[in-house]
C-alpha cells in the first residue's frame, strides 16, 4: 500500500461518525435519485401513452395541445373523421375523449376513497388511443368494462374482476394498465360512448388520433390536414409528446431541481464537516506525521482519499437503496412510480464525488496551521 | 564528525511582549552511537531544543547540522525530506495511528522515509521481531499495552535507520519495568545502527543507558556528567 493509502486507512475512525457520514451521503443519494426517478417515471408514462407508436398524428381543437391542461369545452366534431380519412396517407382516424371523472370502488359505499382520475374514452377494445400496456387483465370489451391504471386500482383497493362505480354506473375492471401513472393523476380507459355519456358530450371528441400509411411523411400529412382544417391543430407524435412532457414537468422540474440541489449541498456539507472533524480531532496525529516528514501533499491525498472512500460507499449504498426502493414501491405501493436510470446513478455519483472533494478542500486548509510540536505534548 | 550539531543556537518563542528567550547560545554535539540525556525541569526548553535539532523549528540565530546538512539553510520541503530520511522521533505518548496496526504504523514511517515497499516490509519485520513485537504486529494500538505501544514507537523511529534519534520523555508514561524495556530497546538498537541519540527526560531510570548527560537550565546547556 502506498503512503496516501496508509494515511487514508490511518484516518479511519473506529467510532461511528464516518459511517454516519457515509449513511448521510447515501440518504442524499437516495433522495436525489428518487426525485430523478419520479421525474423519469412521469416522463416515461407520458411517452408511453402520448408517444404510443400506433398513433402518428393528434388533431386537437384550438387551445388544447396536450392531455393535461387546455380547454375542456373546446372539442373536435366527430363529423371531421370522414373528411380526415379522405386525405392521402391516412389509414385510420378515431376519436379520443379525455375528461377528469370521479371513480370509486363498489365496496366503498361511503365514498371515502373516491378519486378523480383522467378518463380516456376510446373505441374499445382495440381502437387507437387505448391503454399502452397491461400489468394484468385485458382491454375493456364494452360499455360496462374499464381498464384502470394499476396504481389507481391500488388506491381504490380493487383488482381485475372487481367492480367500480363511475358516473353512477357499476363497471367491471377488466385490466390493470402500466405506464399510465403521471404521479399527479392516473389514467383509466373506458368505452368512448360511456365516457361521452358521463361527461355530457355528444358527437364530439377531445382529439382525433390518426394512423398513417408508413410510406407517408407524418409532418407533410400534418401540414395537409392543417391546411384543410385551419380551425384545428395538428401535431405529429413527437410534437404532441413534447407538449405533454412540457405540461407535466413544468411545475415539477423547478421543485425537483431545488430539492436535488439541497440534497447535494447537504451531502457536501456532511463530507466537509467530517473532514473538518477529522482534522481537528486528529491534530496530534497530523502534527506527528508532519514531524516525521510526511509531505503536505501526501497528507492532503490521504485525507481526500479517505473522504472519497466515504463518498463512494455512500453513493454505492444510495444507488443500491434507490433501486431496491424502486422495486419495493412498484411491488407494494405502485402509486409512487420510480424509474431510476443508470445514467442518473452515474451522474449523481460523479456529482457527489466532485462536490464531496470540493467540500473536503476547505477544511484541508487548516492542515497548514498545525504545528508539528503539538506531537510532543503529553 | 558529529551527526547532530548545534552551534550558538538562540531561540525565542512567542511574539511582542509575550516573547520569551527559550534557548540561549546552545552548543552541543551528538556523535554516532552516542546516547545523550538532556535533563531539565519542565518549561526549561527541552522540547524546543528537540524541535530545533529535528528541523521542526528554525532558530533565531546559530547553526544546526543534521547528518552533515545545514538545515536552516534549506527550504521547508528539503528540511522535511532530511527529517524523514535522517531523523527518528520518539514522543512521550507513543502517538501511534489508531487506524493502523502496529506493523502498518512502522511501515508508514519506512515508506515516508522513501524505502521501497519490499525494503520497508523487511526492515519492519526485522525490527518488530527484535523488539519482541512479532505477535502483536497485527494488533491495533488500542489492543496494545502501554509498553508495547512505546516499543512500536521505537521501531517506528528506527525502521529507516536514521542518523539521529530524538526522544522526548520516552518512558514518561510507563511503569518501571516497561520503562526499562523501552529505554534498553531504544538505546541498544540505536547504538547498533550507529545513530546519534538525544533523549530529553526527567526519568533517572534512563541514566544507566546514557553515554553522556546534559542539563538544560535557563536556556543554557551544562554538562551534568561531572
């Protein structure tokens, strides 16, 4: 082992403080990765539905360019479907109705667990704009069936085969969907006519979703539809997805950035405090090492190596815990979706190591003030 | 030729109205293989003298030669290198590093002095065996007795075969038997290595091991052998 390695080992404290510091760094890592994981999960869910490959174009009424916000009163007339279908390159055109509707379990007679969720009405069972993926069960087959996001089902305490109440009607849960939880709300999928009846909408839809012949350029067809129907808006899949991502992350991202920054600052502070504590507590050891001829560089490297070891232990523990938490939440509490990406873990590791080292540098300055004669004090 | 030489050394500690002249025209020489005891009451400047002799303090006046090198004439980095290569320190408290085993404490000094890993390992093993510390080599300082700790400190001071060994009350915190064992080990091994040994102490038990005794009083050194 080289000198800085021996010095780093020499600084090990057999009491609990270094482990507490590593645990603190691990906690901060979990915090930052959880926030990033929640952010990615929301984006992934949005991509899963709004970016589904079966839909090439989204036709929306004025003032409604995404699924979350926008005018609920402005709708697209269903009569438009035949006109759009006549445009070259268009293979399929189908309506989708979105509405926030209250839903509760049949067994919940007091309505204690009634939730207002994002209803997507589509042409069941295989129409465009339906559920992107299933965790269990199958798509609804008629007006009296529903496919529900699995987190929403967990909140309601229902599963496949149970009955929920929607708009005063009893509806059977035919399936549980995945990729349909955007944290603030969850999706459920019902027959278009049922959704329209509950929402009080007639012969209109929130969007028309279009599937194109693969030989046609979506942007070109979108321009053509836009030219033909200038009162409506036409978005390619990518544009519509970007609109939705903007809406779901606009409020979330600044808060996430702030909390993540605080987490990183807390971890840096912990490392800085630990290094400061080590230097103050071990003044005699440092004085002795200086007397014995240890160079300032080797002492600095030893301290930095020690700090780096603790940060690394903390980050690795934190990453492992974050992944375990992701699996645990998915299994037991699916209402909190996490998607901890390896690139986030790498980014957090690099960031924490860098900030930890920077935090360790400040207390290292106090090394210069240690008088080697302190080693002679009894 | 002496290994450690101080000539007309003057040293003041503190600043302004708090300045105190600690060493006054100190001249002393310690030759290879010699064990010099420097006795004196608390506050007489023994530790300051060791600091000056070991290149940890720069005297206000005078010359200090360590293994033939004038240490006040070189910069801090060169002085540090001279110290790590040519000087061995034994402190009143063993001052072993808690996070390292006895063996690693000795090994660290050898590496600081510039010995290669192999040479450091060999010399550490040899010294620990000579000091009857082989069974304790893997133990941490908290698992050692006071006497064992101080013998590890002796091994640390000698592992790089220094030209000069400077010891500050090396038996001060030990009982009679452990103190004798440490004094015997330190002086015999240092003499075997032909090192010049300067020991500051109050401990009369060390006198039989000394080749010469000096007294430090009022910042001046007197020969106490006569």
